[in-house]
C-alpha cells in the first residue's frame, strides 16, 4: 500500500527547505543501506536542484516511523485484546482442502507455529479450510503437542484426542479478505459454534 504521507514528503523535497533548529546525532548504517540512500539521493536530486541529501531522507524515515508506531501498537492491541485475560481455549488455524483426509487418517495436524507459553492453555484446534469451502469446518480436542524443526524454525505437530469432528454449521469467510485467515487466531469453541461468519470471531 502506498504511503501517501511519505509520497507527499518526497515531493516536498523538490521545494526549497527552511532551516530548522536541529541537533546532531550519531547513526550507524550498513554499507548496503548507505549505498541505497546514495542511489535515492542521486535520483531525487535530478528533480530538486541538489536539495536532497542523506540526512533529509533519514529524517523523513524517522518521522514517518514515529508517526506510524502508535497506530501499529493500537492495531496490535486490538487484535490481541483479551489474550492475557485467558478468554480463549482454542487455536484457529488455516488448512488446505487436501489436508482433510490426512488429518482423518493420521489423527494429527502439522505444522503450526505457536508461542510455547500458550500450549498448556490450548484445549481445542479448529480448522479453517480454504477453497473450495472457504469456511471453518472442522475441530478436534487436543491430546498433546510435539515440537519439530521445520526450515530451522520450531513448530508443532498437534495430536487429536478422539479424532476430528465436523461443525454442525460451517462458519463462512463471507466478505472478509483471505488475509484474516492466514495466521493462527486464539478463540473459544463456543464462539465458533455460535458464529455464522468469520467476522463474528474478530
């Protein structure tokens, strides 16, 4: 997504800058970063009569970061609201249609990346199945987790207790973007039972 504010600031470089009261600070950058900065300076200088330099670009980036962080934190807190109060007992994960038969045959699912501290609190695993269903269809009671290393990352195999079950009423994705289902989400089995669309769980 294009950052309109940043684009506006870059355009403003083409206008003569006012001198402001500033203090000098030390900043250590990798050579690749310096090379990229110099390349951008060179490109922008073609349109700004040489008014652009490294310091201006770095200051723009820092200002943009300072302004963006509060919004990012706010969104993070919104997405994770209530996790610490333990108002969930299940993990909702995405899976492909092709994985259904595997889960039924082997009675486990792999692989999911979970915070190890949350594992003792997870009682159920719930599955969102992609195309052609695009809906939450299945769930299982968790028996235990087994840690495995995949692509140098620690993930978990989830073993079922009593086999996998189908929901009485699928929870459809509805008009939400598929982005919402790409990562695990913590919820409760009761919420899933009562939901009609994925947005009811948000």
